[in-house]
C-alpha cells in the first residue's frame, strides 16, 4: 500500500482524496540559437572534446543533470497547496 503525505508539512493524505494535490516542476536550460562562423567550423576541436569527455566521466551525474534538466513531483495537502499557489517560489 502506498502511503501519501504532504511533502511540505508531513500531513497524511488519502490516495484518492480531493484534498491531495500534485505539483510538478520542471527546470531546464533555456538554450538559444548557436551561430558558427566558417573559421569555427574549420578549427580542430578534438582536444577540447577529449577534455570535455574526461571531465564528464569524472563528474557527478546529478550535477550534470542539474545543469540541463530536472523534474520534480510533490504531494501537497490543501493548506500547503494554497500557500504554494500564493507564493510558488516561497
């Protein structure tokens, strides 16, 4: 049996209760357009690519993910849901 509780205040919530709210948050990098000049395309980038791959191999996967995309899900009781809607960024 799955036990639900408010992720903000810890109150117990019933699975099908109308007073249980789900909040989903996505945070992702806002990538703009990339413009390359011809000399950028002609330049040998193999050393830079090798260093980048080495740094990624040694990095914490969660930190890499946090730089590009993160999805979160929270269960809230009615009181905490109202507080969240009033000030989403707290």
